[in-house]
C-alpha cells in the first residue's frame, strides 16, 4: 500500500480512512423516512429516480427562498426527480405542517431529528441538500441554498455523461 507521506505510515491517516469507509457503509443502505402524512419513503423505493433530500427550518430565510424552486423541481416530471423535505429545529409538528401548507408545499415533509439526519449525512447548516442519482448513489451535497436551475443543470450534465 502506498502512503501519502513519503513512505511513512501515519496511524491518523489510517483512522481517517477507516472512519470515511464506515460512514460510506452506514449510508450505503439508504434511508427510511416517515412523512407527516404517515407515508414511508425509502431510497430503494425511488430506484430509477433522482432523489433530492433537503434539510430546512421554518425560521431559516435561505430555506424559505428555495422552497418555490423545490416545489417546481418536484412537480416537473422531465427530470424524473422526487424531493423530500426534512424539517429541523421546530417546536411541534403543527408548526411545520402549517408552514408547509401555507407555502403550498406538495412534496413529502419529514419531521427531522438526529436519528433521521444520521440516515442521510451531516447537517452542518441549514439548508443542507443531498442528491441521489437514479441508482441510489449520493452524488452531490450542498450546505446553503440551491436553485432549480443549479439542480437541473447538474442532472443534465450527469445524464449526458451516462448516455455517452
């Protein structure tokens, strides 16, 4: 095995590699989420579709700004994409559902917590978005607001590469 530091073996590097492998194995199985309507969503259940998982909060201005784009992405069938919103840092379920209803959110909303987030990946800030390809592989992650155009552009580029 080749090492990164001039032939010397560094235990910290190995520990980091092992942690990265464990994290990838933990997320390799996908997720199982239950939305506010009681419907269960699994990554395996969306095979063949792009899946965008968005962590957000009702008090978060960038989260609120991206919601119309997420609604449009979820409703636009040409991208073969489903959006799942995961509400974090809320007082109660009614606060979240009233907020989502007020914005006419039509994609599934999950009440998030640490266990839910652990199924997807770290949430270092809000909003945080993860994108899975139609094979169920996580292909992108972003902390901060996203736009419809940026997601559509990413999907188009990835789809063009796989068609070659």
